[in-house]
C-alpha cells in the first residue's frame, strides 16, 4: 500500500478496506499501517455504526429499486436477523442473490416473500475463524450457550456444560476477551451471558452435530428444571423448546406436558409453526398421559389444538385426518358440529365449496335447536360457501337465519361476521348502498365485541367495494387500516387478503414494479399456505401486469396455473368457486388479447359473462365487460361492442359506478372513431375518455386511449398537440415499464419526425447496472464500430462482444421487438447524449 500511494503517475486510485474494531489492537501490522497512512494523509477512517431498522429498509429500497409491503416486511426480518450489522447485511443479501432466492424478473427484484433467512457461508466462516482461537472450555461454553438460544444465567449454563465451575468461568472469560459474548445482571439474581450478535449463536448452532445438539438440549432442560425450587411455571416455553429437540423417550409425560402447554400457548399467540412443532412432539412422546398441563377437555385436547394449528398453516390434509379422527370419537352434538365445521373450512380453503356445504349441513343438523350460538355460526359459514358457489339467493336466506340466532344469543362477534358476509354478498351483487350499510354494522359490532378479525374483514370488504367502484382513494385508506389489523392479528393468510387488493391497486395506479413485487411475494406465501382460490386470483392480477410489460411467458404460465387451480375447466357447477373461476377467465382473456387471439378472447369473455350472469354477480359482469369490449372492437364487431357499452352505462347509472361510467365513455369514443372516422368530435371524446380513466386512476388504459388520440391528431395535421399528448403517453408508459406500448409510442415519434425522450428509469438505475466491460463495449458502439472492430479494440472474442451486447440491451430494457434494426443506434444515442 505504501508503494501504491506514492505512485503519482497511476492517477486517481481509491482502495476500500474494512476491519472489525473489536480486534484492531490484536493486529499490530494493521495498527502500524493505519498510523503510517494517516501520517501521509492518504487515509480516511470512517466508523460505520450499526444500521437502524429505518436505515436497513432505505438500503434495500435504494439497492434493489423496489418498494412495497413485501419489501418492508423483508427489511424488518433482515434487520432482526442481522441487528443492523453492515457486514452481516451485505453477506446475507449477497447469499440470497447468489442462491437465486432474490432475483430479477422483468427488471423487478422478486423473492421478498421468503419466510426465513439462511446463514451465509461467509458469516459462518468468520465466526468459526474467531472461535478457533479459543480453548476447549470456551468452545464447550459456546456450544451450550448456542443451544440455550439467548440470555442464560451462568449457574444454568455451568450446570448444563458439565464443566467444573472454575473451568466454566474461564471459558466465559475467554469468550468475553474474544468479544463474542457479553454479561449482564440476571433478573433472578446472579449473572447472565449472551452472544453479542444472534448470528454468532446461529453459526455455532449450525456447526453442532445433531446428536450433540440433542444431548445439550436435554442438559439445558434438566438444568432449568433444577434451577428454581419454586417450580417451572414460568419456564414452560423454554422447557418445551429444549425437550422438543432433546430426543425424548416415549411415555415421558412430564416433558410432554410442557410441550402440550407450550403448544397451546403458541396457538393462542398465532405462532402456528411453533405450535405445530410442540404439539406434534407432545403427541409423539406421551401427551395423552394425565399431567398438570393437560386440558380438562380430555384426551382429544392436544389433537384438536394440533388440528387447528395445521389448518392455519395450510396443511389441510394432515389437519383433515385429525378432525376425521376427532369426529369418529365425538361424544356430544357440539363436538360433532365442531369437527364438521373445521372439515368444511378445509374444503372451502382448498377450493371445494360444494364439499364445504355438505359438512356445514351435517354440522347444523347436529346442533339445530340445541345451541343458538353454534347454529348461527354454522348458518353464517354455509352462507359464505353458497355465495362462493354463485348461489346468492340461498346464501342470503342462510345469513338471514343467522342474524336472529346471533341476536338471541347476544353474540356481538357473530353479528359482526354475519353483517360482513352480507356486505360481501351485496358487493358481488352490485348493491353498493346495502353493502356499505352492512359493512358499517359489521364495524360497529366488531368494535363492541373487541373482535379484531371481524373488524379486519369489515374493513377489507369496504376496501374491495370502493376499489371495484373506482373510488381508489377511499380504497387506499381502508387498505392501510386493514394492513394494521393484519399486523395485530399476526395471520399470514389474512396478509394475502390485503395483498390481493394491493396488487390490483398497484396495477390501477401504474405502480407496476411494486405490484409485481407484492404479487410474487403473495403467490409464494399462498402456495405455502395452500390457499388455492386466493392463489389463483393473485396469479391472475399479477399476470395482467406482466402482460402490460410484455413479459408474456411469465403471464401465460401464471394464467394457465390459475385456470387449473380455480377449476375453471370443470363441468360440475356445484364444485365451481365463482370468485376463482371468473378471474381465471379474465386472466386468459387479457393474455389472448395481447397475442391478438381475438376469437379465443371473445369466447373466454362470453363464457365468463355467462357464469357471472347466472350467479347474479353484477360486479364480475362489470369486470369482464371492458376486456370483452376491447376484443369486440379489435375484431371489428362494433355492434357487440356498442351493446356492451350500453350495459356499462346502464349499470353506471343504476349503481353510481364511476369506473363503469369511464369504461362506457371509452367504448363510445372508440366505436365512434371506428364507425364515423376522425373528426373534432372524435378528438374530444377520446380525450375525455382518457382523462376520465386517468382521474380514477386507471393509468395504463388511460395512456393507451391517449396514444390512439395522438394518431387522430396526427391525421388532422395537429403535430404539436399530438407531440404534447404523446409525451404524456411516453412518461406514463415509461414509469410503468409497459414495453409493448412504448414500442408503439416510439414508432409514433418517428412518424411525427421526432425522437422519443429517454425513459426516466434509465438515468440512474440502469446506468449503474452496466459493468466496466459492458460500458467499454457501449463506448465502442457509440463510435460506430462493428462487432469485429470492437473485438479487436478490446482484445475480446467475437462471441464475447455479442454476449456483452445482449447483456447491455437486456439491462437497459432495449428489446428487438421495440427497436428492431435500430438497437445499436439507440444505444449509441444514449452514450452520445451522456445518459450512460
């Protein structure tokens, strides 16, 4: 380094190095070099503090250029994992990218839905290297502390280690000298020890052989049991944690009691994965023995808790087997009804509302006239299943029966849920005023009952209603409230409900990077939880964004899977979940239109429309009609398009539906242009329609209409006005990354004898994406060099230059479909004009 810093002819040279200040004084060469370079004024020392949670989030957004709730949750998890340590953050992110868990898809980073983080090999190596300097006593203490999982009193630690007190104390002191652990006063008196960073503990734990882990967990559990003569009441969770990993012998009812109690506690906290772990261990190792921790409800208690936990995690088949066993063993009508109720839920969540309805009927028959509270909830569940099947009349009757039963039982919580179900039903049937009234009642009753789940559902249905009506600002405010409710409830499945709204909202507002990020994360979570209907809908809404961006392979894959998951191809309407089947038709329609397969698009649209009309769900009718109108127009079936527009106008007037009004105006404008030609009236109607959709906002379709307006202005030789409108289109489509539409807009610029502007995202994010060699190739292209000349200039193989060019075009978002033979010219322009 001394030699390098003295070489003036090297030009500007900056070397970045890092070290851990905890070990600075133990490295005399480092200290000497630092002092020397400081004396030469060739060194700047910057002390990098741990990042805050906010810093970590900002780093993620700045590095990956992606925003959204999924990214926020990932940043929160990353901060908890690393405690803001910059080195650990860097290595963890590098590992996620290297392993493909974080990856680019259509120029957007995805993979944020990961449920857990892995220890990067480089972090493991760092910890192992530091621990290698310690002696055997320190190593033993480190292993026991890693198994302890957190702060541990030294008396418990020493007893579990099996070392003599003096040797154990020496091991702790050695770990303190290595800055691996820290001491604090224990709440129960004495001293506690813990690792300074949780990843140190994780690294040591991963190194332990499984047999050694089990041995130490058993030692920790036994040490904890003997630690407090007053008993183990406050240690149940810790004891269960260690015994569940200790390799118990069957019939150990004492330890199994800890496991059962801890599992039930975790279930109440919605810590479902933890609950399953404890309860499965409890059943395996003797939980049916009578213990102080066993529930008074009898031997079915642990199995019932486990069945509930498995259901919450989406492991429906395992939960179903348990509930079938509990049904066979049921000795009371209430137990029979409870088993059928849960079996109905699993069928419902698995996308089979018909089977769910059968179980509801069995459950109602078991408690009819015996238990009004249970009967009300069962009629409620049956009503929800019936509305999923597209049988709103029967659903309404069931819900109307549930209301008086809940009132007689004085059950405010069930009343809230019945009003929520009625609000949902009225949303689908297009009775917006009644839907809002029931939702308001649901909010009122939920708040009186303190039922956060019912409150969430009421806010969610209001958000969905406002979004479907085109009131996106109201939708946004309600989504924020619903998101807070989900965080309080801690339910992963409910996160998907909000995610669905957020993806649709992101599409409407043109925040497509965010929409893809949210959608892909939610798709991963929905798969993990086996939420088939929600999964299919999330796939559809995400695929529509991919269609707009021109990522047709991904869009097609999502649409096809959604079609299979929803059961859209089934012939049995009894097993058809309307709210999965109709979106599946919408997704395949959007894709077919993008491929100019208009016959398929029209057939799908008319099939979906028939299902929506048969069910009486006018809201789905209004979702299908805009795509069907577009297909009719492009197929030159103007009378059919006009009839669809008339339906939209009638619905808009009847329902006060601003979105339907905007779509109807758009269709009128397009039909008028196609049938009457270009005129001043055509111009005014197209502009009004584009402005109407932009106001809602439906930015993508607004910009597409505006692009058609540009063509009509050009026909009338109004070039300056056409260019002003085209710039609006360009900016909107650039922000969304709508590549097919950008290609069309680019051609319009050339037709108007003008050049397209530089897409805004190119200025910073994409420029930084190029490597040094790619930049060198780009500079050669700017000098109008051929591939062979570039290869000779840079000393590369011809094929290497070709590979670099392909990577450059991909990183900059320049595609053959957009630019054709002008790819090199566009790259040259970016370089010459200083954009790269």
